[in-house]
């Protein structure tokens, strides 16, 4: 009985560690890009994010399917883009004002879609 409890406890501990580090994201570069050809580009003047806030976005935003991302995304004329590592592997990303983000592989394919919902927008000022 005790052996079963120890095995079960160890399994939960290992699983919780794996979950906590599943998307171990580190932002390497962050460049603000504004599309001044869009008529509403002036909303981008106050759009300022730190690397810590970008990391917080990818850790707190909801990961969604391609279909959900396409249907619910709010794409503004300003974004942060750059490079990040996720689980020690290199990727590029885009994070748009309005709370939509994408992580891309080395071929430019989207590997993860994110939308800032619920508490996410309250955690990161100037995003939504």
C-alpha cells in the first residue's frame, strides 16, 4: 500500500514538473514594428512591451487552434516580433496589439497560436 502511494506521488511530481516546463519560453529579441500604411496606426504610440511582458503573454494567453485563432484574432497595425527559445529550441514570434500571438518554426510555419483572454489582458498593460 505504501509502495503504491509512493509510486503515485512520484508520478504526480514528475508530471507536474513536465507541465511546468512544457513551454519554457525565453525571449531573445523584441522589435516593435508599426505598419504606418494602416489608417489606425496612431493607436500604436502607447503600445510598449518589455521582454518580461512578452514572456508573460506566452505563459498566460490561451493556446488555441488555427481555426479559433483565425476566427477570434484581433490584428492591429503594431506588433512585437523577434526570436525566442521554447524548450531550448529556437523559434520566431509575433505578438500583436490586441492580444494575438504566434510562434513560428524555422520554415515560417505556425507551431502555436495564442489569444489573450480573461486575466491575460489585465496582467499585461497596453496589450489589449
